[in-house]
């Protein structure tokens, strides 16, 4: 299955949370506007704020890297 960049980022975030001991199964990419994908988070358990901040600080970097990779693939 071919995942979009936003879906790959959602999967990466799910894995990052799991690495910090936080299980958030309800992280998904909202692709209703393909030019502006949004990340949707479900309920965040109490006490996970620091893990959430730590992981989400990398969100923009991850999404930018996925877009750049996608652009390179489109040019090739």
C-alpha cells in the first residue's frame, strides 16, 4: 500500500509515542484537503503532555522531509 506523506508522518508519530511508552492509537491524517493535510489526535491520556510536546516538536521537520522526498521522487 502506498502511503501519503501525511499518513507516513502519522505512523512515525505513533511509533515515536510508543517508544516513549505512550500508546495513542487514534492518530490519523485528515486528507480532505491534499494540499494541507492535517494530523488528528484522539484523546490524550493524562500525564503524556511532555511526551506529546517532545514528539510534536519534530512534526514539522518530518513533514517537510516527507514532502521533499516526494518532490524528488516526482522529478525523477
